[in-house]
């Protein structure tokens, strides 16, 4: 479906005619303000639900329960559908759009601001866990996957890049590799050479497949061979 809202009936009709030439979906007409609000409501809904998932994952971990298993089982209820926990929220829409709603209604959007805080805090949590894995010696970490989500090349508002900045502020040497993001593609083996930890932050299919297929060579190139998957926020040993 597509929501189309013009500044008047004529502009709405014109926009509908354009969409009808290439969109095979129901075209829903409304005014411009309602259409814009709907887009903000959609992205805010997703941000709030991601925050709830991330917070429940943290609760499960605090109780010594596997968060992925707990969320999966809870979602078997027909009216419950938890999302996948992660390292934060990125992209050029979801982490930004909720602030527009807060700007026009600051007194009635406390849930929105709380969700933003929860999802931003997720970045700090992951940075803390990576630092803990490295220990007092700090060492060298390779952050693998820094797009804002899996299997895309867009790194705008990427939580992974925010995590990289946090780690560097602590004096940790950070190398970044992402086969889909041009600025960070380069050579995986050159990035891994002499590293103490590979932290997978975004599970691109091509990235995971390459690490699995070149496992022995990667381990041989590292100073302290450790490959840990942080893509759900938890520290999970990467296995083949």
C-alpha cells in the first residue's frame, strides 16, 4: 500500500496518477499532513518496539536466560511478536523521525524519548562488552560489519560506527571491515593481521560466509584468535 497526501485534491490526484504507473498496490489518498504523520508514526512504532526487544533481552541476560530463546518462545503467543535484539538502531529514518514527533508534542511523547535512550544505550553496552573481551591490555579489535543493518551498503547513523568511536576514545585500536560499505571494504586479511579480536557487529550474509570459509587462515593471522558475534548485543562465540 502507498499513502498519498497532496496539498489539495488536484496535487493528490496527480501524485496518485504517477504512482499508479509503477506501483502495484492500493493507493490511499489523504492530505499532506496526515501522510507525513503516518510516515513518522510507522518509523516511531518500529523504534519503540526495537527498544522493548532490546530491553527485554537485557532483562533475560540479567536472569541468566538466553535472550534469543526467551524472545522466540514469548513470540509464539499469537498476540506477541518480539523483534531481533541488536546493537542499536541506524539508518536515515528510524533513529531520526521520532524526534520530529517529540518536537511538536514534547509533553506527550515520553515513551518516544525513552525508546531513543534505550536504543542509544545499546551502543554503549556493546562497546563495554567488546572492551571487556579485550581486557586491560586493550589490544586491537576488528569491527566486522558497520552498515546500519545486515545486507545493505548504507552506513548512515550506523550504531557500529558509534561503537567504533567509543572504543577509540578508550585508547583501543579499532580496524573496520565491511565488504558492502566502500569506505571500509579493503582487504579482510590485512585488517585481521595481528588483531586480538574480531567483533561481528552486522551479520551480512557475504561476511559470515567468508569468515566461515576462511576460518583457519583468519585464526592463523590473528595474534589472539577470537571471533565473537555481538550482532544481537550479546557476546556469542562465532562457530562454523
